[in-house]
């Protein structure tokens, strides 16, 4: 008798294929679910593989547009960066994947969901917090946290032996000595030979970006148009080519950024679970958008509003990294950030060249920049004499502090 139905987040790879068969051994009916979020994957081959291994049903869901509009765009509005460097490509993908997994589980009457995330990483948290937030009564099967599973499969050799025993097709090409996660936003690389933080990344590691040394010797100049803080159009200035749908815009920015080797970083970050990890990321389109959005935002947003919004962006990044996309606090922060973006509108021109992004200029109908007011050649509606009082008022506490400090030093000297 079946223990129930489980929806497995399936990749078609060795790990999740073994998990599929193992779940069936435990007495579950398994529905496999593959999310297309822009990774280079043979989805039909994965479907056939899942069916051949006994999956009750196979869902292949194209989430690329959802990923861009519902997850990447809010991150662009927030200028989301974790610990000053990581643009959160994996972190924002997980709630997108898990949201559809929960929808399928509800639709199919499945009591369980399962995933292949390890017991040491962030992804287990991101998947499961999303599932619990959207389907509170769901039960989660995380094999890599079940002793009978992880003691049985201590490494890739054990998985390969299990696969051969149960007729699971095994990879015919040698596996890269690191793990990789790819989506439309980025590719991340970690573990294996990369676990030594001193080791340099091999030259053949990068798949999404060219080595800047080998990139074209002529820059590409782009004009990105924003409305409400999100891109609505990108145009290649020299070629006249333009893209206007969210998915097309982001894909084109990836193409241009990747061509010039933009968006590579090699960092050590702090995982939510309490350990440091080394990760290498390439995020070409996201890096272009961060540069452009920062520029148009500063151009159109009030100084004090932006100061508050910067703090909200940091909080948003931490919440997303830690898996709390579907939490009341993250919902609140997203709404505040969206409100701040109402006047973030205009065009930014960028030069993309050999790993770098240069802002060339900007324009906006909602600009707060006053050329006459700031000009050194025109006085405008500004009296320079007012600056004297402004400076004196701001100096009050500094003068007081120095006076008090001098007094304390003199008193100390007198007693000694």
C-alpha cells in the first residue's frame, strides 16, 4: 500500500534520479517536477528518464518569465546584493521553483514534497520555508538529512553503484570536479576543488561569460529604459536592436554582458546555517542592471528616501538569502521598496567592455537634478551666503566636542 504521493523537485541528474527510485522503494508514489528557469537542460530527455524510472507523472514547467517578472525585477528594484558582492542568483530562484512545486502538490493532492538539497547548504532552508509558507500542512522528505539515506550514499561512488543496480542511466562524460547551479540569472560554482579558498578557479570553469581578455576590442553601448524601477526596454545604440519584453530584455543583457566577461566574482560568504563557503558566480545581465538602476535611482529619488531605501535593500537581500521570500517581513519590505520606485523612470546609457560597465549618461522626465542650481557658472535661485549659517550650525557639536575634550585633558593634567 502506498504511503502517499510525493512531488519531487527533479533535475534529471544522478542524485535526484537515485532519490526518485529510493522514494519508490520506501513506498511512495512519485511525481517529478522540472522547473525551466533558464538553465541549459534537455528537458525531454529528463522527462523520458523520469518516466522510465517509474514516475507517476512528470511536470515540466517553463518558469522563465515568472522568474524574471516576479523575482528578478523586485531584486533589481532593491539593488539586492548580499554581503556587498553576491547578486543572489540562486537565492531568488529557489522560491520561484518551490512556489510551483507547492501548486502542483496541491493540485495533485500530494501530501509530501521532496528535494535533493544537501544538509549543509542554504537551499534546503529556502525550499522548505517557501513550502511551509504556501502549504502549511505539507510534509517534507529531505533524503540528505535522513540517516538511513546519507549513511547508505556516502559519496558519488555509492550513488553510481545504486544507479547501475537499479537501471538508472549514469553520466557517460566525466563530472567536473565542482558542483554547478545554473539559471537565467547566473551560474554558481562551489565544492570539490573549489573548497580550498586559495585555489584559483580553472580557466575552463566559466560557461556564461567570456574571459575579459578574450572579449571584443570594441565596446557595446546600450540604452536601458526604466519605469517604476524596472527595465521596460533595452536598445543597442549602434545596431538599433531593441528588446521590450521582460524575458527578452534580461536574456539580451546576459548575451551582451557575457560577451564582454561582465559579472564574475569569487567570494567567501556566510551561509545562513552557520558556516562560511567559497562560491564563484557569473551574473552578466544582473550586473548590467545593477549599475544602470543605481544610476537612474540616484538621479530621480529624494536623498532621504534613498537613505531609508538603501537600508531596506540590505534587509531584503538578507531575507532572500536566508530563505524568507514568503514571510510577512519580506512582503512588507518589498512593498516599501516598490513604493520608493514610483518615480524611478528614465534612460541610462552604458558602455560594456572587457569585464567592465561604464555609465555614459542618463535622462529622466522625473529627474531631481537642477542644472542651473548646481552650475558653477550660474548663481540661480541660491544665495551662497546661506552656506555660512549652514556650516556654523553643523559645526556646533564639533566645536563643543573639542572644547569639552580640551577641558578634560587640562583637568587631567592638573591632577597629575
